[in-house]
């Protein structure tokens, strides 16, 4: 009996050992051994499914099997785990490398079958005309040689739609098409239907009481749709432009005294037909402030605060202007810097008195951080030489850092016209008191080839051709060849100018020219000039400049009419002019092209007789001052310009005086009168020819203003009064009229900047004139280049 019991116990023990041996094959037990599982019984994981013997990969073509295994959460030697196996499948899918993945257990092995996503051969766009490929390509993420996935293609599709939405084309449709190629490659083509642009149907304002809706519509960049905006995109809805409009509105109110203004919202509502947008800006204007006290305090030795008050662009009692405060900071910094103070900081303190509706402004002029320019780095100039840019800097390495001089340097570089953008960023140097000026420029084309045509009252119908390089070989040299052929004028000019000759404060240039004018309808003769001029100039400072020129010209008066004045007939023939001239100019204008503020004074002297056939001294001068009237009219286009000019000619020696050296009045310098229509005249001849004079003076008062039309039409109006006098002709005789009485012309004009050129029209009436003067009601000029 005891023996029977013992045998049964042995059989039971043997039956328990059999499944353990099946669950742990000999090789698996050997792989698990090194993993140090002695602290936990191996029978527990074995009971859950066993050990992974290997991971087999199938279907891969480009991707290595080991790379695929690296994404698996189960590796050879790990216990089988259904959850980790499922997460491995999701991980492989999330890589974006595979179109399909199958993961399955095959005994003690894992089999992974993959279907790889194709590789993109090229990406193309079809059907797009309003937005070019170069604009769309940077917006998408898929590129040639990248892995294609439908999800990525749909994401890029949405990005393209966003591009069109920013341009107001909400009806655009984009469909990604896949073209299968060999070797598991595809071409991805985005088929685009652009649709019509959703224009801005209406621009509304809520909360505005100080300014009308029509006035604020001229402030914002978003415009209502109109037939004349065919060449503009301002009436296309752009969500990004709305934020820009909010800033424009805020700054406009700040300039007008509303220091508490807030543009609380800018919303756009799409019309039910999806054809247009209604844009609404909500404004909280607040109260309007005047300037209370405007004071300047200075802690700098030798800087008189009282003398700096003239730099303030406003006075006590004026409406508060936020932009004027910023301009005042710059003006004060510049003025103190010009006094030789190297480290300047101007801090404005603005205190609102809401009860009195005034703003007290105190400008604190103090010593700024002491820092020196360590180096000037220039980037972005692949064509322009560094020295061309460096010579425009108003400071150099080792100089005290001066923010005003940095601003002035940036403006001088921009004025070169070689760069689309110029940024000068001060950065920390190698020491706390050192500053590095990082100058980033963006070059733009400087070469020009022009072919143009037009009409002017003086020259008639004209055509011209020109070729110019303003930055020849990146040296800053300006070279130009210009030819013009008109009904009453032919001209050929070659000019070359080096603005920094020998890298010094010296400009040098050469002009060679041929001019032929038909003056038969004006003075009964024609004239021809062939000559050359050498020029040089230099700057005393930022505002004062002097130039010199030597001119040698062969002049010929010919084709004199037989019935012309005898004083004109006496002028027939050739003369050689040898002339030395100089001009001194002081210029504070904010712009040389369209000035709105500042003034310019020019004084010149010409001396002829250093050889040649004529001797004379000619004095000339002119000045102009510009007053911005924005504070009175609320628009910066309102400008009052006052101009005055004069000249005096006196011969010397025994050589006869020539008519082509005298002054003439009428036309551009006295509107309402024809070219050479006012001044001395021989009324005894049938042609009644003008004789010119030795003394001339003119004065013009002109108001420039915007016309009551949308500003993007480019129309600018003006009202003017011209006054002038010309007298002291050297010839005497019966019928010679020489009167020093002033002539007056008054009228209005329009300048229109069209896409094909500038059109100027002046309608002027000769208000005060002599009976022998010749008048002109309409003066017209048109020109274009392309």
C-alpha cells in the first residue's frame, strides 16, 4: 500500500513538469537567462504567452528591416504581450512611412508585413493664375523626395485654400491628384479652381463721432469695391489687413488728439451670396486733448533746454499729436547730438489731465548709456561694395554710439536707391560698453531701360529712350544715356556721376549733350547746343552743400524767319560759351521728391568769359518753404508751399550779349502766360518776338490738397497764384516794350498718377498783364515710360 501511494505521487509530479517544459523551450530559456529573471519565477510570464523568438519583416523596399524593428515595442527575447503588440502597430502607422501595416504572431515569432508609402517625384500646381507657383510652393510642406501620405496632401490642400482666403477668394477649390509612377513613386498635382475674389462691399464704422465714415474710409487700407479699382487689390478682403487697419485708425486718432482711443473690434461678415464682405470697425474715441504744458529739462552740461524748444513740432494749446511726440524725441536727440554730446537719451513724460482735457509733456534730456561702436557688420549686399554703404554711415568704429546718427545713417543708405529695405540693429558687443551695428540690406535692381512717349505744351508730342545704371558694377556710380525726339525739341544726353569720388566727400561727374529746339512759334528762330560739362560737389554738413561746374558749349542760332525782329536776326550765328558756375544750397526738406515740410535755399553764380565768345556774370537764387496743414484739415496731403526766385545778368568786356543767355518769363515759372510770353518784346515786327531780360523775379503761393475722390486714384489738386517780372532788355528801339510791372497768374491744377504715367493739367488766368503779353489758359503735360 505505501508503495502504491508513492508511485501515484511520482506520476502526478511528472504530469506537472510536462507543460513547463513545453512552455519554455531550451533556446528560450537560454535567451531569458541573461536577463536576470531569478528574482521572479519564469513560469508566470510563460503562462501568459511565452517569449518572442524573432521579429520578421516583410514587404519593405526602401526602409531597412532593422529600422522597422526599432519602432516595435516588442523585441526578440521579450515576453509576448497583446497590448504592446497593438501599440507597436499604431506606432508603425504613426511614422507616416507606410500605407498599410499588418502585425501578427506566428508561433514564437512576430511577423510584420508593411506596404510602404510612395516617394514624391515632383509637386505641381495647375489652374492657378492669380497666385503663382512661387507663392504657393513655400506654403506647402510636401516636397520632392519626401514620403507621400494622403493626410499630408490634405493638410497642404488646406494651406493652399488659406492662401486664397487671405486674398479674398473663398470660392477657391483645391483637389490633390496622385499620378502613379514606377519604383513606388508618384507625382502630386494640386488642381486649383481659383473662383472669383470676394470683394469688400461695405466698410462701416461704429462709435465714431469726431470723424465721418467717409473720412475714416480714407484712413484704412481696406477699400470698398469700385470699377476704378481694377488694377488694385485694396478692395479684396484680407483678414490680415484688418489688424493693420486697426493700427492705422488708432494712430490717426492719436495724431488728432484722442489719446485714449481704442479700436475695440474689426469684424467681417460674408454676404449670403458669398460675393462680398461687410467690414465693421468699432471705435471708442474717448475725449480730445490739447497740449497743456510742454517743457524740456536737461541734466547735460552745456545743453540749454530753452534753446531746444524750437525743435518741438508743437506748441502749448495745440491738439495733442502722438506722432509729433515721437518726432520731437528724434529732433531733440539730433539737435543735442549736433552739439557734440555723444551720449544722449530723451525720455518723454506724458501726463493726462482728463478733467481739463489737456496733456502735459515733459522731455527729459539726460545722459544715455555710455557705449562705443565696436564694429559695423553689413550683410545682404551681394552686388554693392561694402565701401559704398560704409561711406553713408555718420559714425565709424570707435565712435560713441549715437542713436540719432544711426537713424541718419539708415536714411542716407535708403536714399541711395539701391536697396529695397535697410535695417540697422544695435547688438551687444564683446564688452558691456561696446555695440555692434548689424546692417541688413535687401538689394533691388538698379538698371533701367525705358521707352516712353507723351505730350507737353512746350515740346509737343514726344518719344524718348533711355538706359541707366544707378549702381554701376556695385560702385555707386550713376551712368545714364537719354535720347528724346519731339515736335519742337530733340535731345541726346550722356551723364556719369560718382557720388564719392576717390571715396571722399566729393562728387564728380561728366555731362555730354546735344540739344536742338524749334522756337519758331515763340521767338522766330531755332537753336542748337552741343557741349560738355564737368561737375564737382561736396557737403559741409548734412544740410549745406556746394557744387561747381565748368561748361563748354557751342551754340548756334539758325533758321531765323525773314520777318523776325531785327534784334533776333542780329543773333544769327555760332558762339562758344565757356562758363564756370557754383551753387550753394541749404536744404532741410523732409523729401526731395514730394516735400511736405522744411525749406531749401539756393544761391548760384555763373561767370562766362574764360575763353569763348561771350562775357557775363549771372547771379541766381531761389528758395522754397513748405508748411504741412494736416493739423488744420486732418489730411497729410494738405501742404502750403511758398517759393521765390530771381536772377540778374550783367555783361562785361566788349563782347556782344546773346539772347540765349538772357532770362525769359512764362510757362513753368509763370502759369497763365505762354512760354516766354511775359517781359520785353519787339512789338514793331509782325512776329512780335520776345527779347528776354537781364533781371527776373518770381514768386509762387501754392496750396496742395486731396480731391474729393478715392485716394487710390492718385489725384492731387492745387490752387496757385504766380507773380513775376522780367525787364532790363539791352536793346532799344521803336516798338521795344520793356516794363518792370509785375504780372500775376492764378488758377488751379490737377496731378494724376496713372498706371501709364504722370499727367499734369493747369488752368490759369493771366490776372495782371500787359497788352503785348501772350497768355495761355491750359498747360498740359503727359509722359510715360515702360
